């Protein structure tokens, strides 16, 4: 057994892989096909300096050290930048050596891809080795896992492994409010700009909305980043001017060193933009928070009676106004999978599992060469929004490429039955149809209903890692059909009313005329929420009585299945022809139209699904709100209500200068799933051969 101590110094003249003529390089070390180290990412640099150390234990020197350099691409497959081998048999024992390795691409051996500089020292280890399998390295925000073997008696190695494990679980939250920009640089011919701001903390990114034609934009946007390092890290901030049809113009950059900020305190920062003009005004708050966690199946928080009581007390009715952002507790047991797709030429796969809740992302270890893996891992999360969706994705680890997709399930937290071990049929990437295999999960959700209701009326958390919107003929057609259905409801209603005026059906017109006279003569404002309340109640009794004859609309599902096939063809065609690059400006306009259609259609579908009791929690919340509005409008004159509303609006800026405007009704509707999301979240029936043994325990919800 040998210990190989490596210091990754720097790279020189690396290959440019981004359109800006730069790269975001990072380095992987592999031995025997297994990854043993991964460096941090150095952004926009072809001569990066890492100065990172790695301690690797190897049991023989026959396997060389394989060094691969990649360019990090957010949301896309990382680009290969070159590789090199270090022959361990050529190293002298106990002698430090500086090594310079030339990077090459096996497919283009004549290309010069730069060099990597290392410092290495190889030391023999005495004693009889005993291989033990330590805890796997769960890497957050990156889709691959690492397994290392260490000596059991080497306490130093165990200590380093434990620190490495902890470093990938977030320890706190940095809450950022982007207030405004002042005197930004004019980039357009009209003397103005269309500014937006990008934030980056490690793998986490956030992009603000675009403020058209202004040098003093008012954003008023709030978002959170997770802190994975004790010292905090550095947030990179860049300001840009949006240009349709060509590359956006750079306005300036600045940074926030989180290690210089005190915790549990809001800091107002006015940051001067470097390499440009103007200032950005932000509010930054560092908050310590309960971390997400991962452990073996034997370590179960809810099975420990003391911990379970503490969690129940934490989200009990007496803690309603204590930390409103801490809504609940989620525990996910990832037990095993069966019948997975074979992704390797050997007819096997190397599956691992990614568990995501909003921006929290944790991984299991990899089970090599197995289509029926057992992970037996327990994940715990703090719930900030009870309307969040738990996503569990199975990937195949690939040694030299990005991980291959094997299947996925999306489970709304409100649909979970506590303590039930269940087999979920894996779906395709679009979550519209089944793929091969099932995954066995046991999930528990504990939450405070009052906190969850209050959080429903504020903007939902935005996911940082999402696929970029791209032009799709099928998606555009699907969104058009969805919006057409919503508009047709209004048109049919107008035709129905007009037919009453035309006396097409005398009994119906006579009844409508009498109803019109009665309603107009007795109308009061409180009757509007009362009618909506009656409609919700009527639909509820139809559902519980089994008289609801609504048939699920399959148009959306069919369109989604067609979209998947069409997108695969589009992807291949775009790679060959570069079609997207040639009509970039047209694509941007089409994507905007596509997204607008989706928003309009989703808005109508969310209203419909509120009254259809698609999510009972939200429909009950709507009933409570409508009851309150009915009582208020009945007892309080309208002028007083308008007066209170106006005073609140006019004084809000004075009372809270940096408050972010929001619409409670729109925030509520954003939690109601659209028809597309209903299809995506629908649970598929498992194959009869995969009959899960269901185990019920005490319902903790």
C-alpha cells in the first residue's frame, strides 16, 4: 500500500471551450477507473491556479493516475479539455517531484491543449492492509459519485474523509435582496440599457429579471443561496445589458466576500461595479440553519422516540410564529430499485440516486454492475414550502462522460402517505410516460399547517439549476392548444349567455331572466366570494359522493409524449446543422411566445384546478379565505375596505423601503399545479411483478 500526496498547482494555456474565448476548468483524478479527487472550478480562466492538495491511497502502482480536465457548463454536459497519464512506477519513493503533464485529446492527438503542473510525493505504507468501505462521497450539485478505500487504522484518513463528507452538506443560508442599480453604463444607442444581473456562488446561480430602457433599474428581487463552506465563500456578481439577436453587453462586475459579513444580521451593501460604471444596492443576510443530512438506514431520526417527539414538538401548534420559514420536516428512505435499464455494453448499469427538494440536492453512493441496486440511505430535509415536489432521479455513473439518465419520479409533498414503503414506477425525463424499472421509497412528512398556509401567500422559491428554455415545435403547439382550451371556455360561456338573450330555449331564457332580476335587485359585493365559495363546496360534494364525471384530459399527455420523440430528433438535427445558432434572434422571439402561451394557459388551468379540488389543501385554504372575505364585505362598507387598501399601498414604501412587492393571489395560484404538472406528478401503476410490501407505521402528519 502506498500513499500518494498530490498538489494540483495550476494549468497553462488550456483550451477555450466557451463562446467568450475562455473556459471554466476543473480537474478529475482517476485510478483504476474510479474517481478519487475532483478540484474546484476556476471560472473564465485559461491559466487557472488551484493549489489544491489530495491524499490518495493506492494498493499497487500498476494502475496509472489518469488526469482529465473539463470545462464546466451550467445545466449542460461539461466539455472535455484534455487528459494525461502519470505513470506511478516512474516516481521515486519519498522524494517530492514537480511534474508537468501535456494535455491531449485521444481523438485529435496533434492538438495542443495546454499543460497541468503537479507536485507529487509517493510514500510506502507498512503493515497489513485491510480494505474497508467508508461512507460514500455525496456530491451536491454534480451528478456523479466517488468511492474510496482506506485503512481502518489510519485515523488521519478517516478524519479527512469525515471532513470531506461534511463539506458537501449545507450549513446555512445567505439571503440576498437585489434592490436597485444606480447610474449604470449606457450600452445602447439611445443612451440607455436593458440591465440584468447574474449571481454565482459555487455551482449555484441566479439571474435577475431584465429591466428595459433604464440606467437606474429597480429590481426588488429576493433569493437564497446555500452555504457549504464554514468560511462562507465569495459571490461573483456581473451586470449585463440584454441585446436581442446578439451577444449581451457586459456592464460590470463585483464580489461579496461572505467571510467578512457577520451572521444573523442584515447588511446593506452598495457595490461599485468594476470594469464598468455604476453601483448595485443589495441586502445580504447570513443565517445559520439546520442542515440537510444523509445517513445509513440504521440511523433513522423518526424511529428514535426522543428525536421523533422533538420533531413533532418543533412543528406543533404552539410553535406557529417561531421561524415562519421552517415549515416542516421531510425524511426520505431510498431503499432499492428493481429492473433498471441496462446502460452499459455489458448489460449492466452503475446506478446511483439523486434526491432533490427545491435547491437541496443529495446523492447516494454508486452500486456497480447491478440492475437491482440496494442503497438503504436516509435523507432528511427542512421543508420551506409544503407545495414543493420531491424529485428522485436514478442515473448510471459513466467513467468518462456525464451520467446517463435511467428514470425519475416527482412526488408532491402533499400527496405523501407517511410511513408507507412504496414502489414508484420510474418515468422518462419529461415525466409523461414510464421507463424501465421501479424504485422503492419510504417517505415521512411532518409540517405545521398554519405556517404552510402563510407561506403559500409569498413568492415560491426559484430553482437555480433548471434547463434552459429552447424552441420546440411540439411544445409551442402544445401551449397553443392549452391556451385555446382556456379561451374556448370563455367563448362558450359567452355563446351560452347570448343564447339566453336570443330565446333559443324559452324555458332556459325565462329562468335566466328571472335570475337576472333577482340578482341585480339584491346584489351586494359580498356575494362575489360567496358564489365562489358555493362553487367550491358544490364540487367538493360531487367528488366525495362519487358523482364527479369529469374525465381526465389526455390531450396534454399525448402532446408531451409526441414532444419527447420530436425533441430527440430536433437535438440530433441541431447538432448536425447548427440551426439554433443561425436563427438565434428568431428563436428568442419564438421561445418568448412559447413561454407566454404556457403562462396564460397555466393561469387558466390553475384557477380551474383550484375549484376542481386537485390539491385539497389549497382548495380548503381558498374556502377559508373566501369565508373571511364574505364576512368582511358583508359587515364592513366598501369605502372603508378601499380606504384601508389605499393607505397600505401609499405607506408601504415608507414603512418598509426595501420590501419586495408581491401579489398574494398570484402567489397562491403558483402553488396550484397546471394540467401539465398534474400529468407529471401522476403516479403510474407498477407492474404486478413488483408488488411492494407495504409497511404502515404511526401516521406522523
